């Protein structure tokens, strides 16, 4: 190959690098611009609700008295979903990546990915038509024998449409997301790390504890936070499963609501200040989601050097 051809190839490669770098920079700036635009729109539209007299806001006690119960309901539903889904998802991901035979693992991976593609309204219809009805006797049992615990205080909902049911439905929805991401992280564990642990006499579970889980810790946190984002923003499934009502400490009574479901149920018929109130509620959800992602990024950065990935 001549010197001229080498120079031409090098120049073309450098030009391609510049184009790709510019495109990546433009994409990053576009994302920031869209995020800023959404935030600006929410703030501008929320100002009338934030500055309106308390009597003009639904409930008659001001915006913050209106939003506080549904913020608590949103957080409760999301926490229930993560508490149920996280250990199950990590267990399934470990089974697929390190225990199941290759053919079975491929089939299970396909099924998990397929679950993530099911529309949320299907999960909501399943929760409202089947799960709520079937789980209602369990709520009666909890109210009878564990009613002295505030979260299981009766009377239990006769329809089964409670915040606990919504949390269970959300856990099924976020399960494939956490499982898929965790599985991919576990499969990227350096084989030398795994083989070194096994060579030292570790069992398969001890090898997973020493090599796989430390390596995958940042990825697991990212998967959980992504699942949390899905749980916080879920609309139709929660709207179909929950019965409207006031905030209550009991998970098995009718009541509680989430921000996303509140907006979805009331926005079509809203007008005037009510629209601004719902947009302000969306701003609160936006801030909560942004805060959760910032905390997750801080946790990942803090533990990255101890993850075993480097």
C-alpha cells in the first residue's frame, strides 16, 4: 500500500470520527434542550395553580394539601413494586445467566423480554378483572389476623382494588425490566474472575457472591432505578386497578391514588385552573423522577471503584 493511499485512508477515518463526534454531541445537546423545554413548560403552566387562592384548588386547602396525598400514594405503590420485584428479578437473572442450561436460558430470556413488551393497559385489565377479585379473600384474612398492624388495618376492600394490588401489578410490570438488565450485566462478568473463584474452591453460589454480584452492583442499581422510574410514571394500569379515595395508612383499604393516575383520570374533562393544577402535579412527578435518577447516579458513581468492574 502506497503512502498516498495510507494518507487518504487516515484522512477519511479522521473525517468519519469528526462526523460521529459531532452527531453524538448534537444528540446530547438535543436531549438537554428537550428536557429543559419540558421543564420550562411545566413550570410556566404550573404557576397559576401554585399561586392560586387555596379555596380555588380541589379540596379547598391549597395545592400542597391536594398534592401531598397522591405523592405519598405514588411513592407507596412504587416501593411495594420494588420490594416485590427486585429480589425475584435478581434471582431469575442469576438463574438464567449461571444456573439454567443454555437452551432453557435462551427460552427464558426470550419470555422475559416478551413480558416487557406487553402494554400496560393489559396488565391493568388483568389486575382489575382477575387479581383484585382473587386476592380479596387474602385481604380479609390480613385484616382479621394482622389488623393490629396499621398497614393491614381493616375493613378490607371488598373489590380488592387497593394500593397493595396496584403495587403487585406494578411489580409484575417492572420485573422483566430489572431482570433483563441484570441478566446482561451478570453475563458480562469477566470469566477469569469466575474461574479464579472456582479454582480456589468456591462453590457456585460463593463464586456469584465474590465475583458476579460485586461486578454487577452498579448495573443492578441502574436496573432498579429504571424499574422505579417505570413504577412512578405508570398510568393506565394503576388507574384501572385503584379505587379512588382518601389517603390511608392501610394497604388493603380502598383509597390512595398516584400522580400519574390522577392526571390520566381527570385531564380529559379538566378546564381552567384544574388543567394548571394537574400540570403542576406533573411537575411534582417530574421533580421526583429527576431526583431519583440523580440519587441513583450518585450511588453508582460512589460505588463504581469498589464494584470489581475495574
